[in-house]
C-alpha cells in the first residue's frame, strides 16, 4: 500500500467527515437525517464505517494516487448505501447523494489546486518538440530543454530525459548512458505525446504491441458495478424524462417512437442498440449511411434531440443488459465495421471493451462521417482502451456535461 496515497485519502475523508458534522450541526437541508437523534447517530456511524472501508477499497485498486482519490467518494457511497439498506434505512440512501457529490467536487478541486502548485518539470530533449505539443506542455507545466552534443553537463539541469525509440544517434546513446549513471528518469517521446494529446499514434500500433491482455485492468469490474449502480440510481430521473421525450417524438412524427439498429459490441458480438427515432421512417431505405451536416432525413424535433443527446437516453437499457457501458468507444453499425476493419489496421481492437453511450472520442473529436475521421477517432479510442480508469471516466463525464450544454459535435 502506498503510504502517501493512504495518508492523503484518510486526510481527505477526515476533512469531509468534519464538514459533514458541521453541516448537520447547522441543520442544513439535505444533510440532516429524519427520524430523531438516535437514527442520525446510527446512520452517521455507519457512514463513518463506510468511509474507512472506502479508503481501504480505493487503496486496493490499481489506480494512481490521484485516481485513488477520485475512487474514494464513489467507493464509500456504494459501501454506505449497502449498509443503510442492510439496517432497513433504504429511503435514507438519497441523503448520501449531496454528501458524496460534495466530497467528489472537493476532491476534484483539491487535485486541480495541487496540480497547479506543482513545480515546473524540465524535460531534456534531443530535438525541438512538435509545435502542436507546445500548448500541451505549457498546460501541464512541462518545460522542454533542448540538449546538444556541446553541453553534455546539461542533463544535470533537467528532471527527465525524453528519447525517441526510432532515433539511434550517437548523441542519444551518450545522453542515455549519462542518464542511467545519474538515475535520471527516461521518458519515451511516443508515450509523452499520448499523454499530452489524448491520442495513440497508429504508426506505433501492431499485433505485437497491442493485445487484449495488455488492456486488462483491475478497474473493469468496478466499471461494470458503477454502470449498473448509477443507472438504477438515475432511473427516477431518467424514466420521467424519457416519457416526455417519447411523447414529443410521438406527437411530432408518430410511430415508431424507438429506433432499433444492429451495432457491434464487445468481442465483435452484434446487439440491438435502441434510441429515440430522430429521422424519417424511411431513413435507411438506401442502406446505412452517416448523418451529414443538415441531413434532410432528420426531423426538426430530431435535430434538437440529437444536439442535446436526448435521443441516446434509451441506451441505458443496453447498459443494464450488459451490451454497453455508460462510457466507452461508440458502437458502429455492422456494415461500417466490416468496411473499417478492411481499411484501418487494428480497428477490431476497439471491441475489447464494452461500447459506451459517451466516450473519450465523442467528447474530444465529435461526430465522424468519413474514413479519415474514423481513423482519427480510432486514435482516441485506443487511448481510452489503453488508459481506462476512474480518473479518465470522470473527466469524460465532465466533458459530456459540457458537450450536452453546448451541443458540440452533433449532427
């Protein structure tokens, strides 16, 4: 167990516990347990037990220190909800939501503050970085330092050395030898670019480098639990909202209200994806086709639903059935999948995880309607599959909220 991470998680939990006690003492609505002092004392003790267990569960994950901090409020929520239900206080589970949302928000804020206060990291480079990377380097407080053969002692002024695997110059070999003697961290330029841009270079992907076993992570069982748990938790909000959308679709364009379409899921298995109908009834009479900007097949109400992603709401049914996840690569139609597997190397590897309602490529790139854009989208999909974690999923959730509010990338 990482002691520094454990101490951070425990300190954060103690701070939230103190804040929770102050909010209860001030009788703030949403933080007071109904049923008298005895019920409040019992549920508070159970919540404290859940918090301690959440700290231990988060430490057993394979996440980084920051990822462990994000997992803690979510894990503690699940444990507390189970304890409340076990003692017959199921109705009080709703009281946990404001507490843990506040906890999660505070964690995100503190992580951002710590990142901004982090000292600037100097990266020794043997060649000037790509101009496209400069804004990303600046945003992450990374300062590139160009090294030369005339200044071998410059390694003492940097915090890490960046090397290119395809470069075999005498300068790089000499720099590597000096870095090893100085115990200086060595970073691959490919991995650095991936982390900064959120994309994986397809030139570096082949059958020997990318395998299903390489992308297995201890987070995947947690991810499936979160999918089911939060879908069931959101049903009281989702069902009335879907009823309103269904009525709007019915009175605008009649039946059918729902649109079913075969898509390719995990392991290449086909499944029936469901969504609210946003196009005319004969939209696919000429076969499957991408939706274009200003597509005449889309109804006026359908354009509104697609802009704010309301047509995707029925896919929570696919999530409960295990065919999809809330977050993952977007599932494609079977006809397109066959075409892309022939023209795009390693395209099928995106099927190693469950497809999602939202995902890294959707919130970063937007809608795609050509092979060229699909190829670029695959770079984002590879990045997500390779780096699947709670911290990345939370970032996607936040970007999804902003996407819904702005209508980014809709067609």
